[in-house]
C-alpha cells in the first residue's frame, strides 16, 4: 500500500519501466489529487483568523468560514478548513446534552419553499440592572429565516407576544386588516401568551392559521428556536444591560445585523435579506 500511495502521481509508463528493471520509482510529489492552493496551512490559518475577526458573529463554524473566504478569492476544501480550525481551537463551541435524544426526523419538514407561508414565534427572558427581568419576543419566517418582527418589553404578556406578528403583517402584507394574512400559518409553543383567548382571536381576525408545536418536541418550532440561540449567544449573553431602553437599542441593532449579515447554509450561504429579495423578484 505504501508503494502505491507514493507513486500514483507518476505516469504509468515510468512506473512500469522502473518495475521491469527491478527498481523502485522515485515519487514526483506526495500531494493530494485536485487543484493545489497557493496558501500553506500557516497562511490559511491567518486568513481564517482574519475572517473570524471581521465577522459580526461569534459562533460561525468551518462551513461559513469557507463561504466567507470565497469572496477573497480563496477556494479551499471544507475538510481542510475544518482540520485547521480544529487544530488551532477556532471551531465554534457546541453544546452537548447529557441525555439521549429521541427521533429527530419527524418524517417531514418545517421549512417552506416560499416566504410568508409559515412564521415561527418564540420568547426568552434577559436581565437588566435597572429594570430587572425583561422579555424578548420574535417572529421568524420559515423559508427566508429572517426576523419579520420583534419586541422587547418589561411584561411578557399576550399583547407583547402579539407585537412581532403585527409588525410582520404590516411589513409583508401591505396593511393590517381582517383576513389580510390568509394562507399564513404561525408556529408557536404552548406558553400562556400563545394560548390566550386574545392572542388566538387576533390570529383568526387576521386570517392566520395557528399551528402549535407538539408538546415536548421543540424541534417543531426549530426555526424560531435556532434564531433564539443565535440571539442569546451573539447578543444577550455578551451584554450587561443597564436598562430596558439600552437593551432595546442593542437588540434592535443585532436583529438588523442578523437579517443582513447572517449566512444561511441551506440557501447557499446567502443572508436572509438576500434570500428574501431573490425570492420576491422570482415571484414577481
């Protein structure tokens, strides 16, 4: 096996002639197949560190790093980027659960092929020094994965939960009127804000279909859950907010940055804003 691996880059005629004379042919180069990059491993690590330093986000893995290298004219294999990032402790941290998970296939999909067919909504809490615990509510499109609406409030009631939906309807349905959002579904969990009579009543008034996630299956609301993870890791956990007003300003900037800068692997490493623009032009 060693002899074959060393000489496979040499033309066959040279190999056979050397073997006929009872000689071991000298390998031309011990290189891998395919195009050769101009950068050494050390140089590529420097480029990777620069890409990570210039990014607005902290948790980007080797696939997104590889995608961000392409505009700089650097084309390398994902396995090489993964190896170098692993060897230099540059990989994004991964949370591993203590208990085995159940079946995650769900025999279906939660994403859609067009925008404004299904939105997901979720909420989380964060702390401020002056105002104590506060709430963030957001709504995310299941196709584009952009944030269509968000709201930061002291009180996390049903009215606060409705605000991102109202923002999304006004922004993407050209108004706010009865049955204006027919055909749109809303994926949510079973919190009291979402099961409240007023929340469900306003959804029906707008024509929005309520599709609650299965109990104990947060993957059903996975699009909104994934954004919440990004919000926590890239924003909430990094700031010690003085007040609710400061939190509103910082979170609003992050949401804008997310929509215009977050790379989506399933959309060819494009941003949510670019995906929505492309799908909107396609549908026009």
